[in-house]
């Protein structure tokens, strides 16, 4: 992943809770469209696999 010097500023102090939550939703939706680009640490991958295994085994 290439490092970018990007300054994205939101007027957080002027936004209400609903506007802040909507901004989070927009970011999350965008991240989900490119989820293959999100690095997953090895320890996290192992923890997810273990949780999935326990869930399948009841």
C-alpha cells in the first residue's frame, strides 16, 4: 500500500451525531468495496479462524 499525504478534514465540531455517523457509514461502505486491500495481521487472522472453528463446533 502506497503512503499518501492526504489531509481530509471534516468540521467535526460543527457536525451533529447523525452527520458523524453518516460519515462513518460512507467510509465503511467504501472500505468494504475494497476489502482485499485491507491488511490483516497474522495474529488477527488466526483469532478469526479459531473463533469460526469454535462457532461451528458449538
